[in-house]
């Protein structure tokens, strides 16, 4: 049987100060005042500029400890985890990718560095969701990579922003096209967001969507396509009825959520039925 990561989870209904969150704070130092370090020494809030991003990419190449310490330092300076994700971890991963493409580092070293950044996202997950979480909005999202994708960091980060915004997220990494199709029809989804990293399977994926969308469980299903290919060659993803996402994670969540609101309002006007929108 093919293996894939398929994770269904909603934002916890527990209050922010549960044992799990407190334990996470104690373990990773997130309970410390964001402005006060070592009792009396105040750190200036450094901008997460290109220099800081480069330092993070170097730390991720060296060790997990250096990577974690740098991110915790940013957090103590006053940066939110959302800021750290969008302006620190994301750009650092892009910089590592550029260095790998230019043969400045080996595939093995790059893989290790990416895995450390990915692990950090898992470690900070409870704190991130509690930091700015919204009430559950009742919407279900399938966030899926192309078949046999080796890129998981950006997809996981995007899933965290959707969860924080109140979405129930199913995160999937199919191993082949058949599994891609099975997952697509596995449940009711209000939206499907595909992350496409390479152009190796653009043709098969585009053809599969032509077959899958008309038979979707939800007849009003919305499809979005993002990932590295949306940045590098969006014209290759210009598929009928599908919206391209080439924004940062927080903006992508806003675009998808607004699209759902628009669909609901149009459906209500068409049917003449008025009902409560929990996410309005």
C-alpha cells in the first residue's frame, strides 16, 4: 500500500492556556517575555531582513539547536510566530533552495536543513495556533501536494495558517496519481488547494482535475493551485475554473476564505434562502 501523510485536524476547542500549550512554552522557552531576556537585559527588535534570513539558513545547516535558538531569540525580541514564519523561515527555505540549485550546497545538506526548519514548525505548532487563532468557521479544506512530491515544508506552513484561521484541514501527500484521485473524492471539502512544486506532472494533474471536479462530493467545490510553480511559471497553471495562489500564506488564506464567503452569498441569493454564516 502506498504511504502518504494524511492529517485531518481542526483548531483545538481548548482554551489557550491548556497543559499542552504550557508544556510547549516551558520546553521551548516561549513563555518568556518577548522583550525581556536574562532578567534585566532588553534586546532591540531586529528587522527580519536579508541578513537575518541568511543567518537562519546558515543555522539550519549547522544544527537543530542553533536553528531553534535563533528563532527563539527573534520571538523574545517581540516578533510574532506568524512574522517569523512569513519573513524568516519561509525566505530562509527559499534561500536554501536557491543555494542548492546553484550547487553551493549538496542535496544531503539541503535536505537536512529543510528537515530542521520543518521540525521547528511542528514544535511551535501549538503556540502558533494559540497565538492568533480564530473560532472554527465550519469550512473543510483539502491541502494536497502533487503526486510523489518531496516538498513538505511550505505546505505544512500553509496548513498551519489555515488552521489558525479556523479551517478544518486535511493535509495529504499522495504517492501516485491514483492515490491523488482517491484522496480528492475521500470527503466533503469546501475548497481544495494544490501545491505544485515542479512541472513533471502538470499534464497528468490537469487531466485528473478535469475528470475529478465534475464528480466532486461538493458541487460548488473551489479549486486553488499554488506552490513554487505558481511563483516560477504561473502561466503553466492557467487551468479552466481554477484560481492561482502566488501570495504569502496569510494572504492565501484570506483569498480562499473570501472566495468561500462570495460563493455562499451567491448561493443564498440564488436559492432565496437566508442563513447564518458562522465565518462572516
